[in-house]
C-alpha cells in the first residue's frame, strides 16, 4: 500500500509541476515575443510601442509604456505565482524521488557518499549557485550581457560535471535542472517582481520611476527565457538513459543545452532579422551527431551454422569448448548452473533440419537466471520491490519471449550505460553484464 500511495503522490506532484511549469514558460515565451514584435514609434506620448493581434474569438490591441502610464489602472495583472508554484512543486518532487530514498536514484552505484551528505550537497548547491549567479549579475559583467551569458554557460557546464562525479547520471541531470530553475525563480522573486513593485509605487506616489530597475528586471527576464529549453530537457531526461547513462553525460547535457539556447535565440530574433536562420538546421545536425557518438557499441553477429557432429571415439574425453563458450564467465556459469554430466544425443546420419546448439540453451538459462535475480524484482507482472506496484514503463521479463523482445533496451540500460538495476540495489556484477551483452550481441536467441 505504501508503494501505491507513493506512486500516486509522485503522479500528483509531477502533474502539478507540469501544469504550472507550462503556464510559467508559456508566459515567458509570450512576453518575449510581445517585446520583439511591438510596433515602435507610436505617436502617443509615453508609449514605446503597440501591437495588434488576433487569437481565438477576437482582435486584441496591446500597448507598452516606456516606464508606466501617467496614472495606474485599478486592476493590474501580475505574473509571479506560475514561477513560485513551479519551483515549489519541483522541490517537492525532487525531495520525494531523490532525497527521501537517496540510495535509489540520487547516489551512484558503488559510491561511498553518505545519503545525508548527498542530500546536503544537492540542496546546498542550489543556494550556492544562486549566490554566485547574483554576484556575477551585479558585477561589471552585468553590463556586458553576451559575455555574462557565456560565463554563466561555462559555470553551468562545470556544475554538470561536478554533479556527475558525485551523483548518478539521472540525479546529475535533474540537479542541473533544479539549479537552473532556482536561478529562474530567484530572478522573479528577488529582481523582477521587486523592480515591478518599485515602478508601481513610484507612479502611485507621483515620483519619477527609476529606469535602472526595469532594465535590470528585463535582463533577468531574458536570462529566464534562454534557460527554458535546457531546463525543459532536464525535466524529461530521465526517460533517456543513453544521455545521462553515458560516461560523458555532462558533456552531452552541455551540448543539448547549447542547442536549446541556439534555438531559443533564433525564435527571439527571427522577426527582426534572419541572421540566425542557420540555428535550427545547426541544432538538428548537432542532435544527429550526438546520437551517433553516444550510441552503444553493439554489433550483432550471425549465428554460426551447426556443425555435423560425429560420435567421439571414447566417452572419457570432455567435449571441446567452442570459441563462443570460452568467452562466458566460468564464475557466473558455476553460480547459476551447477556442473552436471551432459549426455550428447545421438545424431541422425543425415539431419533433415538444423538442431539448436546446446550452448544456446545453456546461455539462455544463464540469462534467465541473471534476469530473475537482478531485474524481475521490479520488471515483472507482480513486482516484489517495495517501491513499485507495477513494472516500470511496462517492461516485464517474466518469460524468454519478453526478455528477447526487450533485449535492446536491456543492453542499453544494463550493459552499455549500466544505469540499471536501479541504484544497482540487486548487485549485478560486471561478469553478469558481460554475459548479457554477449548473449544479445549474438542475436538474443531463445531457440
């Protein structure tokens, strides 16, 4: 029952996080688009531009003042709770998935990092990241936006590398996303909203507004706009072990983030000019290259034909080992299959159809036993794991046919990236991973 309730709690928080996140990011995209598409030079005094738009059931006319109107309206709409709700629900989800049970998702398998220390590093890094970011924005770099953006990107890549040294790949990615999200909500809470409040207060009190505060808020809003696509990727990255499970996962994340920033810049500038029209094809080509260089090295080999066997002259000689069987770990074989005498069947003089090699049956038995011991605890129609009530992603390995059907995913997750078993809680050994990989490379035969 506890696992069932936890799953529904996870679902509820994740759904809330998505809803408010879409609202926040959608508002960010819209207002940047609005700023970029204003018709400048409006003759009305105090306006910096206006825009006509059609959407849904009517036509809209929007005006932007250089600072504020001479008199504040009775009702003014603020955009802040979307940001706060996104961050709060994100931290709740981070706590539920990674911090309540650090050994499952947070700590890398085999790491000596204490769970409490790992949680402290995760939370402390968010605070430290905001302090560093705020200091850089208030420094001389704040007056050079392009250079500041480059420095921030380099520091975030360094953070990704640091997280990858301490946490599991999946946790490293989500902490980069949490760090970026913290910077974004910090901008709203500490800079953008206070600047807007100061602007409104100045108008209400009859004072001349300070133009420096809105300019500062606009810069932070721009930062948030460019942060959105990288943080969106980290939100969905747990579905793609070929990225976070790669030995160079931090570098892959950096490349994907760079492509996201490039795409965002194209959409931010395309109405003013087509200078960055190359950005979309360049990002697409970059993703193709990433997919190629991060691909696991799996090369299925054709099954060797069955050789015609002849009875041995004596029964005391041990059967000769084939080149393929010699690659199988004797240790693993002995563990799962105790040595029993094997009687070779009498073969017909002229076999009419191929006979499955004895080695295939033996390897399948080994593979099934490894899957049973290391994977079926979660990936079964009836999981015995206390944290799952159903097989994750519907992947079940109860039968040889199911194992064969999922063999490529097993290779990607348990052999190539080694992100499974989860936290390696079932202690799958490297010998077992090698045996699984060898069986899959040879075609994952079950007959």
